[in-house]
């Protein structure tokens, strides 16, 4: 889905063995939805479920489970991911909503463990975190290319000015 589109229908999130959740299915209405509850009521686990469906690899598998899954459905589209514990690591598979979740991991999924959130809270410099998704090498290469083009144009203008003086 492009950044210009928005969801206008309800979203259903179904999950098994994500975070502290055994099994759940929740339908979110369009607009703002509020998660309320006392401590240890799986609100953070539900947010991890959404993160996993969207493409993040920062969600956790339930401690006593070897496999988990999440499914996100809206507007006749379905995105599914599976989480499997292999050799002490959680392996993600499936078709997430986002192809590249790095920006969402840094700036949208603001759980307590989020790097940007921790930096703000501790007063650390955010520059490195903010610049991480930006391809500065590509930008510098483009600057070099444009500067070379400018030098060529300046040289051509000089040649034309000399020709003008000769005439």
C-alpha cells in the first residue's frame, strides 16, 4: 500500500503465541483506537502483534511456544506472518504489510524498548538514529555528480565567453 492510501474499513488482527498472548482476535475501527487495562493485560503484546503483522522483527514469541502467527485483514487484503523458534532465535516468515519496516521500527513502534524513544528519554543525540534510514552515500554521490556537471558547464561558459571576446 502506498503512503497516499488510507484504511477506511475496520482492521482485524488475529494472533497466537505472540508476546504474552495465547490467542486473540481483535477488530479495530477506523480512526483512533485506545488500548486500556491494568498492568499485565497484554496491551504491549497486542502492539507487538500489530508490529509483527506490519513487518517488524522486534516482536517476541510467547515464552512457552515454539510457533506463533499473526494475521492482519482489511479491505479484502490479508497479511500473515509466522514466528518460529529455531536454535534460540525467532525466525519470521510470511507476507507482512510493509516491505521495509525500518522506518516504522524507528519512528512508529514506540514501545519502551524503541531506540528513538530511549534516546529522547535519556537526552541522547537523535541525529544518528534519524539519519540511519537515509542513504547518505547515495546523496553524496549525487552531490559529486552535480558538482562535476557544474564544473563542465562552467568550463563550457568560459569557452563561450572566450569565443564571444574573439568575435
